[in-house]
């Protein structure tokens, strides 16, 4: 399995460089479980989804705490057939995939309910793309049922789904949607945008 | 067919609201061929790909001309089976899909070569997701051959492809990649990030 994300942070401020550099320290607790490379467009993080999502959460929250309107975009991928297996990508946690679909919906919801509350309100929109064969529509409908009852669901939009709430449960919802459904070893991609401190929400 | 994009503009400036509002006027020449709805996370543009891409190009260039480091993200989709057919989405131009794959690669490249030069240097990274059945791998390899010889190709990255050059040919490359390959009526999604005036590039 190979999994990772191309992540970009966008603080809408003249001091965007300072805010980004200030936030990067929040990745330190995750660095031994991720491989990180930065270029002018994004930062590549290679590692298992159950490390990627909390690491992206901490990075985003560190920037959002500046109070500046900040967004983050990530292209997340697992199981891409063109990428080599990498031991750093072995998942370490999460509900067992041996459960029935209904039990998995319940188990993912339970994980979200115990997510830490970080006192940082965020909005998210994301699209989940199951690629190639092996992703039964039952799995997708199970994921949708999970999202709608996750406690973080805001609404369906054209081409994507919007979530809203505290950063802890919202990022856990993304993580469970990405790991809990679809073929276990199948190719799955996610296009996710996170926003905080938007003047449109005031 | 239903096609459209969720588009977000991110000027990294204290005056981000002013720059965004100032750029929106650049959509005026396209408004009769698009349906546009805005919320706090993104602007939905519904219309055919051959209008969507130049409209996004003009919106981005208008913001980038502020000189501020600006990025734009779009989730672009065509042929999503859950969306209703919409007459506004009927494509109006582009090389015929009756050509052979090799002829289409050549035709798409010729369209890019005649794109207007807008004197705005941009960097792009994007992922193209063919969903469901009907997208033969031959089509994907044809698209890759087109990209590598488009004149705008920068490099392959994990999970995405990077382009670089003038906004005219670069957006035309995205448009041709999105419309020229894959099943004509199939479901195709694109996750694209555009950047200009990055201090990392200076």
C-alpha cells in the first residue's frame, strides 16, 4: 500500500509566509511517522491515513489560530497502482474491516464521537473518488450513511459534500470516510478543502 | 450531460476580499453561458468545459494581476451519473471525438499551440479521475502523451501532474485533457490548483 497527500496551506494575509512557517512546527509530533517533501505548490506527506488526517488537522489548526481567514487544500490518495508499496504507509488503527457494513457505519460513528474537541470551528468540502474496479456501490452508500449521521454533516453540494463543526470530529469524519469504506486495498482519492475564520461566516 | 466546477480563489493578502470582488467582473463575458452560485467555501459554475476553463482562466488572471501571491482551486466534473442533464452544459467546440487516438493527441496539441498568450506566468498541479467503467487505459495513456508534449508539462508528482507556463496555453492544456480523452459521456473529475506570484518561485 502507498498512501499520502499533497497539502497546501493558504492564509489570506500579507503575513502568509510567517503564518505558514509558524504552523509547520505543529507537524513535529508526526514527523517520525511521515515522509515530508515541500515544493512551491504543495507539501507531500507520505504515511498511513490514520496519521495523515490528524497531522493535517494539527497543521491547519495551528495556522487557523492566527485568527486569519485560512484555507487548506489536500489531494489524498491510497492504493494508487502506480506507486510502490511503502512500509511507512501501514495503517496502525481504526475499526476492523472484518465487520459487516452496518457494523462499520456504527463503528466509524463511534470513533468520531470520541474525537478530541479542539475548540476550532471549521468548514470542509470534499469529494471521494473510488478508482478502478472493486469498490461496490454498497460501500459508497454505507459511507454516505455514515457521513449523514456523523454529527459533522452540513449538506450535499454539486460534486462534493460539506461538513462543519469542531476540527477534531470533522477531521476524524474525513479519516473514517477515507479508511472505513471502499475496497481495503483499492485505489481511493480525496479532494478536500478546509476553511476557518471566513468573513462570509460572521 | 452535466458539467461544472466548484471554484475558490485565495489571494494571500490582507485585502483578499477586495481582490476577489475585483476579479469577479472578469466573469461577465461568460455569464450568459454559465450558471453561477456562490457560498462561503466556493463558487459553483455550471456550463460546458470549453466555457468553464477560459472563464476560470480569466477569473484567476484578474486576481493574479494584483501582483499578490494568489492560488485558485477547482473541483471540475463532467458526466456525473447523479446529476441531471442540463442544456447549458452542451459543449460548443473542440477537436472531433471521431478521430483516432493518435490524431486526437495531435489535434489537442494544435489547439494548445494556438491558445492566446496572456502574459501571466502560472504554475498548476492537477489530478484527473476517470470514474466508473468505460475509460480505457489507452485513453489515459493518450492523455499522458498529450500532456508531455503539450509545451506546458513541468513534471509528474505523487498523485498529480505539474504544468507551468503562460495562463493561455496552460488552461487550454487542462481543457483539452478534460474533454479530449476518456469516455465521451463518462464520468470524469479533475482536482486542479493554480498558483501565481509565489515567493518560492522568485
